[in-house]
C-alpha cells in the first residue's frame, strides 16, 4: 500500500490549547480524515508598495483639502488626539509638512506618487480540501507548495506521524476516517464554490489575524482534482455537552458536519471517545502516567499556576520549628515565580479575548519599537495610567509583527509580560468598558507592582543564590489575585480552598506530628541528595542550590515532586548557578567573540551546537565573559573553552543535549507536562548531578 500524504495544523498540540483552551472532558483523540484535494491557481491582487502608511496618507489628504487642527482631524478620522499629534510630529520630522496644518512640496509629491501606484495581479497556488464521504469543504485553505508530514507508520485503519528530530521525536497516532466506497469526484470545482470557500476562510483568517485572500475579481480561478490527503484532526467531548463531540482541524475549533459524518459512519469511535472522557473525568481528570491533574476549565494556565503556588504558601506561628521557617523561606521563591506567571497568562488571555484593531496593529508593525513605546505611552495616559517613562524595561520592546503572531498562533505562544501588558493597554484604549480600565482605576500601583515582582521573578528563575527571607509573599499573592479576578471576572481561582487550607492548618497547629513531618522530609531529602552528590560536594554548594536539589531529591515519588515546568526551571537554575561559579574563575582568560567561542565549543565537543545555544544574545554572552551573572546558555559557552580533563567526561553525559533540552523545555511552561514523562525528568536530573560532580572533581565514572 502506497504511503498516504497527511496535513497537520495541530502537530503535537491539543486543539483546546489553540482556541483559548475550550473546556473539554479528558484529552482529545487524534483522527485522520481522508479528503479530496483540489489544486487552485488563484489570481490575487498584489498590494501596492506604500511610500506612506495608511495613517500618514489619510492625514496628508485631509490637510490638503483644508487646514484642520489635531482635534478636528481626530474627530474626522476617528483616531485619538494623542495619536494624531504623534503622527503629525513624525510627518514634520520627515519634511512632509511645512507646519502642523500645511503640506510641504515633498508631502504633495509623496501623495501624487501614492496615487500613481496601481495593483498588479499574480497567480498563487493553493489547495482546498473536501472530506470524502460527506463532501464538506474544510474551512482551511493551504497556500504554496504542499509537503506531507513525516509518516512513521500506517495501515488501513491507523496512521502514526513523527514530529521533531529522530532522537527526540514526538509521535501522534490516530484512526483513519475514510469513505466506504470510492466515489467519482469532479475534475474541477465551480467558481462559485471556490469563491464562497475563500469568503469563509477570510472571515476566519481575520479573527486569527492571518493574511486574507484578495482575489482579482475580473480574472478566473483555475482548479484541478488532486490526490487524496489525510487531514489530521482531533475529537473531544465538550464539557457541559457530552452528547456532541468537538471535531477540530486546528484552524477552527469545531466542524459540526465532520462530527455528524463520523457519528453516522463510525459510532464505535464516538462511543470510545465518550467512554474515555467519562472515565478520565471520574478519575479527577488524572492524566495517565502523570502526577498532575489536568484542569480543562477557563484560563487553565492561570488556574494551574495558582494551584501550584498554594502548595508553597505556609503559615508561620510562634510554635513553628526552625525547619518550618527555613522551608517557608525557601518556598517563597516559587510563590513569586508563579505569581508572575499567573499575571503574564492573565494579561495574555485578556489580549486574546479582545484583539486590538487592525488599524493599530498595522501601525505597530510599521513603527520601530521606540516609536511603539511612544504610542503605547500616549494610550496609557489616555486610560489614566500616567507616564510610563520609568518602566521602559516593560514596554520598549513591543513589536507589531510579534503581536500579530500572538493572534495567528494561539496555543503556540508562551506569553511574555512585554507583549501581553502593552496589548491590554491598547485594547483598553479602544474599549470604554474594558476590564483593564477598571483595573487601572482600582489599582494605582499596578505598573510598579508588576515591575517589582517581574524583577524578583527573573532573579529567582535564574539564580539559586538570591535570598528571599524578607519578602511578604501573602501580600504579593493577594495583590496578584485581585488583578487577575478584576480583568478575568469569570475565572475560578477557588479562594475558598485557600482559606479552608489555612483553617485546617490552624486546627492542626497543636499537632506536633506536622512539625516532625517537615523536619523528616527535609532530612530525607538531604540524605538522598548527599547520597547522589556526595556529602562533601553537596555541602560545598550554595544554600540556594541545596534547597533546589531538595525539591527534586531522588527520594521523592511522583506525587511529591514539583510540577514539570517547575522541575525544569529548577534544573535550569542549578546548572546556571554552577556554570556561573565555574566560569568566573576564568574571567582573565583570552577574550573570544561569541562567534569564535561557538566555533571553539563545537571543535572541543565535536558536535554542532543547537539553535538554543548559538542564538544567545551578544549582550548576555559579553556579560558572562566579564564575570557577571547571565543566562545558562551564555555561561555554557564561556565555560567549555576553559575546561581540560573534564571535557571527555562531560561529553559522556551528553552535556550539549542536557543543556539544550532544559532550554527547550523551559520555553513550554505548563505544557511541558504533556511533552515529558517523570522518567525523562529523572534522567535529566541524574545527568545534571553527574555534570556537577565532574565539574567539582567528584565523579568516579559511576
């Protein structure tokens, strides 16, 4: 049997991750729907090359008609006065205006040149897909050359895809859905059918901020019957509507007609998906082989960060033991990290809920980042936030193209405060009833608070040696929760669980066994770490590194270990700290540029360094070279050229693979629990331990 061809928009992700995490029961089931493909030759309008952006051109045209003040212009073209003033200032700088109300000769010439531009026509190849057996045209249209996904295994009933490199390949297996008997398909599609499909695609593409198809209407569309192609989809039971299954192609959340077809032709498959979902729901949504419970409600990443954080909130009393106090201080680190993660995801969800207008998005794409900062600062003043000049670290890297990708690749983007927070400000400037506006009115310390815990979280994520004793985490936690419940009023953070936990804790205050448990747990973890690292090496490490090792000590079972994203963060922090302490011993060594250092590393290690290491920023590399604290990747590059006998031992531990995996896993935050097993994490921990033993001179080859 010839190998089929497959298209997948989902890859290894879950469909509900791509659409604001639509609530489902259990996990989606992968399927492959056989489709007839049609090759299209689309006559498309090539957009003219603009010499002016749309706002500049509009204001110049208005001023050529009559002299208008900034306020009058703002009313006529429906833009904010601050934004109009900003654009006028830029036009003056470009020499296109003589004064605020009069075009210069250069401005008139630019308008004349703009009017002389005409759209041209070119042809673009595309594919359209029709599900065999039910003749449903799928909403997604594929542009450009088609390349099938890598098929690892296939049979009449199943297909297995492989994603990633051979050594670290993720696989997806699903049942084949095909028509029972082959039917003769049309050789070409009617023009009206194609145009209607394009109209539907454009409506959906606009919501996802994908490029629309602009047809040259006076030209015809060519279509020819192509080969059968399997479309990777996912089925899942909708939470609150278990009778109707969601079927997603990764472009839209649900295609009802496909479910109807599967329900009529493959009832056993539908029943199997429903049974699995009910079983998982009865078991508390426990993922097989995982220590974590999966939450599939609204804003799941925020809820998960919050729930994980509560494990590290301890109530200290006069009767608390020294071990209680030490453990509380150590755990404050993760509370801050989780608080900041909660806020990043909350602002990200709000920005997805209310995307910014296309006009502003296009403006941000055209402008430089420093110009975007000025625009955002003006919009922040408009909604009552005040001047953001003192917080440029939060706002001066806002990139319009990256903002557009957030909308286009929902579920495939890890939020950052530097993108999510500015988007919320822009969104609030366009909506009078914005939840973010309400937050600004209620919380006058908002930006100061975010800036403060952002700096703390960055220190705690990267450096095990930063002290945390005097931080009042309860106040920070409560402040973060107030922000989140204001901008996401329908979120369920279950505050009652927190107060109930504290109530139970108070009831057991007199129970000495609790205190013994804390002491015993710390003792068991310490003994396990001493055994793994060796007594002398363990106690030679910084106290912060010791505390991190105790959290992931080999004596702990899967229910006692931290969440997978936190586990990876701990490994990152440990290695970063140890590499830094080793690399500062060689700050006086011969200076190498970053490119020279990468080349030297590759020669010493005998491998090509992965992207995660060669893309280390120059400023971080230079900081590490000078003996300052930087990132794990930067300290790795600086360290290796100054090692001698240790290199062969480190190669035996696959040091490049270990560092690369930790850097890659760290990008995926909570989603890492779906990509890596407990055993893989344990293997990574073992290699990290051996690497540290090698660097410390305590490795005996076992």
